[in-house]
C-alpha cells in the first residue's frame, strides 16, 4: 500500500509542476511557456544581428544581410565598407528586382570615395543597363559630373573636358525638363571657359614669341572657333598688335598692304569695344599706322 501511495503522490507532483501539462505525457510545455521562449529567442537574434561585425557580413552567404548592412554603412557615411558589400551584391543582384538600386549605389560609393574614374564608368554602365530605372536620370548626370571633376586645368590636354561637355549635352537632350538643367548649363559654361582660355593662350603664345604672322592666324582661328569667347576683346587687341608689328618689320614694298590690314584690325576692335580696356593703346597704334601710311605715300 505504501508503494502505491508514493507512486500516486509522485505522479500528481509531476503533473502539477510549473510549465507542464496534463495533456498526453508528463513533460509537455504549455502554450505560455512556448511563447515566452520564442520571444526571448527573437530578441536574442535581433541583438546578435545588431552587433554583427563587418567581416562577418563580408564572408556571409546571406545576401539579404549584405544588402541591409550595405545601406546601413552608406547612410552612416562608411563608404569603404558599403563599397565592398555593394561590390559583392552587384553580380548577385544583376537581373533581379534590386539590381538597378545596387548598381546605382555601388557607383555612388565610388563617387563618395573620390574615385571619379571608376564611378563614371559604373554610372555610364548603369544608364546602358537600366535606361528606364528611377535612378537613370541622376545616373546620367553623375556620369557627366565625373568627367567634369577629372577634367584637368586649362593648360593640359582637354580631351576629358570635351567629353564632359558631350555627356552634359546628352543629358540635356534626354531630360530637357529636368530640375538639373540650370546646373548642367552652368557646368558646361565652366568647361567651355577652359577650352576658350586654352585656345586664346595657345594663340597668344605666338605673339609672345614674336611670331607675328603665326599669331595673327592663330588668334583669328581662336575667334572663329569661339566667337562669344570672354577673351574676345584681348584676341582682337592682339590681332591688331600682331599685324602692326608684322607690318613694321616687313620689307618696304610689303609694308603698305600690311599696315592697311593692321588698320582693319584696329577698326574692328574700336567697333566692337569702343570703351574697351585697350582703347587708348588701339588709338595710339591707329595714329602710328596712319603716320606710316602717310610716309609711304610721300616716298613714292
């Protein structure tokens, strides 16, 4: 009897233990206990994910995690870390829903890091690959901006400057109503200024070297190429001076013809810039040319 009593008591004790159920077998956890454990697990998982290291994400095969952390790093301006994750995401997401977004932000991380050559390449690649993307307009602008930023100072080769102008003009033709139109036109003006300055300075170099005939030709070519150049006044002045000095150093029989040609250049300057910076010098040259022509006339 004692044995039966103890067995019965033990069974009742087990059934009434906290977290156990009378249903089926002795050790079923009840519903409340399950929920408590699940909530604790989720909180623990979130806590772990929040403190996941960059190196762990970089080595992980979880591309959703890489995607999440790449944008976290980007928004925190940790562009090097964001760049490395976007670099892994680009081939994985190509052709998928997130492909355009990932490629765009990969180009942006290169831009933010100051690598304008690489950024420009990927912006142009983006425009080609995703022409209808919501990011296409800005990618087109950024690709041109990269050319603008790597274009050298006026005294160096200006191929990149011309490429930048071409890319901005493509942008204007594709997005004539864009909010960026005014900014693009301003940047084009700055790029053209470099080309205009280089053209003028290269032509003036002949004048500085006292090759007056070559200076006359080069300065006129510069003016034909850039008729609205901010260096127009200076160009006309040096054309007049080049012709005057060329005539002055010519043989006697060539002087009249060349002084008359110099006088034409003087008059063009006075017509275009009657109150110009060089007007006193031009008037002085005009007087000297007229004196020379008078002497040539009487010496016949």
